[in-house]
């Protein structure tokens, strides 16, 4: 079982110091990964017609004008201050940026981190953000698949050519390539399209904020899609993002919390569902509260859960 920590990349003041302290603390405590999420520009959540899929309503989503750092830029920064932890997005929205531009950002991160990047990807849920960015909302799943095909072409050795529905290029040079010509793809989402995309492109299915029973159902759906295309499910990992809140907890919304004993039991339920890598968005009062929670989990809880780092 591996564990990761979501970086404090959004909110009132996602400071340089908080990012550094969180990343270095996570690495020193043996966590396997650190994570950053992806939003660029959005209106007041109260005015959204789009429904945030991981809560009962949109009230928990940050207010318009809240700071949110660029996810790959944040990870490129963290690559320079860490040596071991994996650097992942949870998740980057494939439709927000041009495919070749994204490939360059990913390859740069992987090159500078010596192969530590994880490409957590999704298709997005907020139509209003697509509109603000001037990018198409319709057929975003098909466009995401084409982007992943382009990544594969550009990351291979030699010149690259591609002729798709929305993108085409012929014999272009692209360098540097990612280490091993590949970046692990962790596919997020909760739709049939996400399960199909995982089977076709994924190295992992990356769920978010679900109960143990929901996670098991989603994993069964991924297995079903793998069977349809003769993909060996053993090639995939089951991973998920959770909230960690020692002051409470609500498993129905993927929030792990309570006493140490309760947290151990809750994580155990996800282990039984097949979970292999958990990333935690830590709830706490300020950076000191979050760091305290990160340390508490690593020192008092993880040893009871076959805690593994990459070392």
C-alpha cells in the first residue's frame, strides 16, 4: 500500500513556503507521492449550472477569484526541491490545453524529475470553465482520447506524425522525450467513458472521494472493460484521492477520519476493495494543522497498513 499527499496548491494563499514545507515533509516521512489539481478560471459556484460531482452541492468548491496554482508548473517547482516522491496530477483536464503544448509540459516535468511524473487525467465536469477558456465542451471525451494518442506518438523515439479528427502534424521533432518514452497514465472519472479510457490507455484507475462500495463497483466496471478488449487487469493499479480529516470523517463522500483506530479500519475497507495507492487531501487549520495531520498518519497509522515508500 502506498500513500501520497495533495499539495496546498489552492485557497486564499497557496504560498511558496507552504508548498515547499509540505513536499519536503511528505518525502522525509516516506510518502510515495505528492499531487496537484487542475482548475484555471471559473465563476461563482452559486451561479454554476454544472454540478460538482464529489459533493452534495457546489458550496464546497472554491469561490471565484480564489487562488489556484497551475498544476504542472507546481509539480515542476516541486521536482527541484525533492529527490524521490512521485509527482502527479489529480487530475489534469485534457481539454483545457492544446495536445502538443501539454505533451511538452509533461515531458519537461518528467525530464527534470528523472522520470517521477504521473499523468492523472480527466475530461472535466464544469462546462462554464470550458466556455471561459474558449475550448469545446462537446465531445470532450473523444478529444481527450485523441490527446492521449498524440502523447503516445510524440513520446516515441524519432520524428512524430499524427492525423486525427482535431489535430494533425507530419514528421515533427519533439524533444526531450519522457524517461522510458512513457509517463504513467492514471485515468480519473466515474462514467462508462472513464472506465473504457482506463482500459484503453491507463496504467491505473484514479477514483476520487467515493465510499469503499463505490470504489469496488467502479473497479469492477474497469475490469469489465478490460475483458472486452483483452487487456490484462493485472497491468493496472486501483488508486484514489480522499479527504483526510482527523476531526471527523464521512466514508460516503470519501472522507477518512476520526481516531487512529477508526482511520485504520476505514483505510482497511478500501484495501479490501483493491486499493493500492491512496492520495490524501488533508483537511486542517492552516499549514501547521495539515503538517501535523501528515505526520500523524505516517507515524501512527501507516505502520499498521503495510506502509511502503519508493525506497
